[in-house]
């Protein structure tokens, strides 16, 4: 009997289905706590710093594709003057936003937010309306934050550009500044001198506001964030951005961030340089992902049926994962191999569930071979795109 057959036989399937049952009757994941894995997963954390109505929500909406209502409901209190928004889920975020409030108030003290955020945020986005020069308190608070950690990149986003050329469209191509904006931009540069690493003028509006380009400067902002983020976090943002742009259908648009979040979590678990440890963690992560996708689609019962099917045909935590554990005895190489396969198999499982669930909701009953084929198609594509530096 081959090694693959041994791994994918009754013992392996029994252990996998045991993890499935644990999910429906929650128990501890196993040797590695999920919170510890999550803490090590390179999901970018952006610290938003700006006055009320300065464009922070518009930036979140642009970067995530989420609606205002979802953003508002997703925020939860963090400190007395701040809140946190893990997107798309707290359990497996792809991006996290830390929003500081109260900067309009003279008595604002950043000490509490520094204590909570300083070690979490890889990058700060400071928002300022182009025509707003009453931001002495903002600059004072930002100066204190900058002093504590001068190495953390700060992007100054000058927003609401259209207020300087009312009744006109944005100048094209970006950014041939109109005479009305040149002086304002230069003045803001002077006001914030020494407090930022890059400045990006942007104007993110809703279609109802009548502008031909509703994402004016958005691409420049995204490019600057990618440039300034540390490498590991940069790869996560690129992968999310590339995949999310491919899917315009509503359910897929909402599901892809969930899949990427759990796949990144799985990659972190797969990179643990201890042979076989991730075999106990990955099934739990993948089961949680399928349950989250089922809840998103409004068919929670479909998760259990799909997991039973995937266990019976040996997809998800592939037999190859167990075989490749041997590579973990090789420093560095083994961790990269484990991370790549963990990410790819989790991503492929999520995509297979989406297609299975959509077919089931349409009155069809996808057979095992069809599901397996879909899974392997996405697995092969994901393994190719996992290569370092590859854009999804």
C-alpha cells in the first residue's frame, strides 16, 4: 500500500471527521491554541488617525469593499477613545482597522491608545480634509505617536478634494492638480512636516454624488500602503486585493475575504516547524471556515453535509500534507512547504464549498467527483499563486 493510501485511509478520515464533530460540539482545538496562531498570522493592521468626517470610513469601504452598514456594525469598542474593526471576521481577519476618536477634543490624550495600539499597528493612515486647517490637536497627538515609534510608516491622506473645485469633475489623469488645490496641498505639507512618510490626495465618493471617478486616488493610496508595509503583510494585502477584484457577484465578493482570512490562518499553522502539529490544528480551522461561509450564505445545514462529503473523498487536509511533514525536519524549507500547502488546501476547500453550496441552493446535488474536481482545480491554481511575490 502506498504512503498516500495509508494517510488517506480510515484512521486519517476518522480523525478528520472527529474534528468535524468537535466543531458542532466545540472543544479545544488541540496542541496549538487558535489565538496563538491568529496572533502570528500576517494580517495588516491599519491605525486610522483623523477627525470625525475626515474620510476614514470611506477608506475602509474602498480597501474592503464592505458597505457602510457592515463597517458600522463591525466596529467594537477598544479603549475609551478608540474602536477596532477586524475584517471580515474577528476569528480570521484579513485586515484590521483601529480607529481613534476624540481627536477633535482639546483634552484628547493618546497615551491610552498608544498602550493598546502601538505594538499592533504596522502602518498609520492619517486623514485630513484638504481645506481643513483647524487640526492643531490632531498634529500634537500625532507628534506624540510619532515620537514613540518613529519607524512605523505614516501615510497622510488628504481627502474631500472636490470641496476646492465645486461643481467640477476631478482632474484627469490623476493627479494633475487644479490651481485651486496646489496651494492647499503645499500648505498641508508644511503643516504636517516631519509627521508623515508619504502623502496621497484622494477623493472617495459614492455613485450618488455624481463624480465620474468615485475612487479618485484610491489606486495611488493602495500602492503606497503596499510599498510601506513589511513584506509578509504586503503579500497578504496583495493576495486579498487581487482575488477580491476578480469577483463582482455579491456572495463571492463577501465570501472571498472570509476564505482568505482562514487560509492565512491555516498558512501560519502550517508553518509551525514541528512535524505533525498542524495536522491537529488545520482541520479545525478549515471546519470553522466552512461553517462561516455557510452562515454567510444562509444555509448552515450545508456546512455539515459538505464536510461529510469532503471527508469521504479525502479533500481539505490533503494526504500530501501528512507526507510533506517530513520536510519540516529541514530548517526554513519545511515551514515554507507547510505554509504553502496549508494555505492552498484551505483556499481550495473554501472555493469548493461555495460552488457546492450555490449548486445545492439551485436544487442540484453535486456528486463527489464533481466536488473533488472543483477542489483540485482551485488547489492547483492556489499552489501556483502561493509562490513568494506572486500576485493573486
